[in-house]
C-alpha cells in the first residue's frame, strides 16, 4: 500500500503539510469552474480580437484618406 500523497508546495516554511484530496472530474463544481474559466478566457480573446480589428479598420481608414489626398493633389498610381 502506498503512503498518502502530501502536497506542501507554496506553503510557508514550517507550515504543516496538507494531504491532497482527489478531485472528481465529473463533479458539478469542477464543471462549473472549467466553464467559468473557459468563458473568461474566450472573453479575453474576443476583446483582444476586437482591439486588433478596430486598429486594422482605423489603419485602412487612414490609408484611404492619404490615398484620397494624394489622388486629389494629382498623384497617378503606376
């Protein structure tokens, strides 16, 4: 028989070790925690995508303004 697992990672020196408890991957709490974590991650990813999309549209708008200014000043593209 194996001795119980002892997890003392990150505990201050001199702290008593805690026995780790097995986690049931089918429990409702685990599913809710994973769902919430995934939702937060997706929200962050969508926010980042939105920032890049907005910056891209802004860059295209500025490029269009510059192009219009050049064409109106007599510039002819090759």
